[in-house]
């Protein structure tokens, strides 16, 4: 456990009675209120200085409502210092109205439009999608990439083509850990890390292993490869709470990561667990 307060760059706040999830019926353990008090109960002795809310794929057309709900929560929760919302980037320049509305929320920092569910691995390279991405910088917003490993090559090309957009790669591109797959994921991570306009979130790792039968040493290669590729200056810690509960929990994920990185210097761990997220998400100190 870090001996300093951390910044959790990937937290989902959920209240299905107010804004339903599009996938809630398939995940009953997640499809219930998960709010800051629940996060405090989950974190154990880890002190959370600040955290970023990440959109949670609510039912279509309710993304503004989700942003409004979370902005309201932030008024009573000073640790909630950044919001990443959904917007229909796939609609091209038509997304600009959504972006303008979302950007009015003071904590809005970025957009995540899930790509992981798209059957076309090159969906993110469609002209309309690239056009939608091009609208983000004018509103001071970055884009969070949420993909599976088989979509990584196209995502690299997307980042390459959108050099004026800042990106965050979520969940280390969801490698095939449960099947022991390393390539071509490892090559794709190296190619992504070679681009200057993208950082990577060390999150969502344990849930890509077998939820019931994973072993800590199965994760080491993937954690080390991401950090070796991006360096400690371009990685952020994320718990992916409460989704992490499908395979572990908030405390166990931090313990696992600490063990995997037991040879890292204290200043490197401080960048991973705190400083980089404060900077990337432009969090008020």
C-alpha cells in the first residue's frame, strides 16, 4: 500500500435509479448504487486524495444526465476532481453540440466513447469518428480509449492520425491475459507508447484474467511491459472500481500492483499513483 495519499484515475459512480446502465441486467453485482461512501468502504487503509469519474455506459441518450448527476455528487465530495463523460463521437461534427453542453460542467476533462464492443476493429478509423475526435481540442477535452487487444493496431493508427488530440489508453488495451496472449498486444503497446500524445492507465488488468482462478504472477508481464514502454512519466493508476470487484477488489488490486512493482523507486511510484493523474486531469490542488 502506498505510504502517501493516491489519486485514483478510474472510478465509476453508479446510481441506476437515477441513470440506468445499458448493461446493468448482465451484471447484477454492479447494477446497484456505488457512490463515494461505498468507495471509502472499499479502499481499506489507502487514502484517496482525489479521483476521476469515468463514464459507465449508461442507456443511450442519458449521457448528459449522467454528467449532471456526477457534477452534483462532486458538490458534496471534494475529492472528485475530474469527470470523463460519454459523447457520440461517431456522429462526426454533429457531436459538437454535446461537447459544448458537457464542457459547461466545471470538472469536465475528457470524453470516452466505448470502442470495445464494436465488431469492426477499425471502427475508430471511420471518417466520421475521426471527424468527431477533431472537435475535442476546441472544448479542452481529451479522449479515453477503451478497447480490447485485437483493436489495438487500429487505435495506434487513430492516435497517429489525430496528432492534435490528447489520448488516455484505458485498461492497458485489455490484453488476453486469461489466454496467456502476449503478442501482438506487446508490439502494439510499444507502437502506442512511441506516440507523444497518449498516456496509459494501469487499470482493468485483473479483470482480463480468469476472474475465479487468476494468479498474481500471470499479470506481471503485462504490468511491466506497459510501464517499460510508456515510462513512469506517462502512466496513471486506476482502480476501475467497482468493476474490479468482478475479479478482486480495490485493496487487493493495489496490493497486487505494489508487489509487482516492489523494485520501483519511491518517486516512480508517486508519479504512478498520484502526480501524473493530477497533471493529466488538470486537478485543482
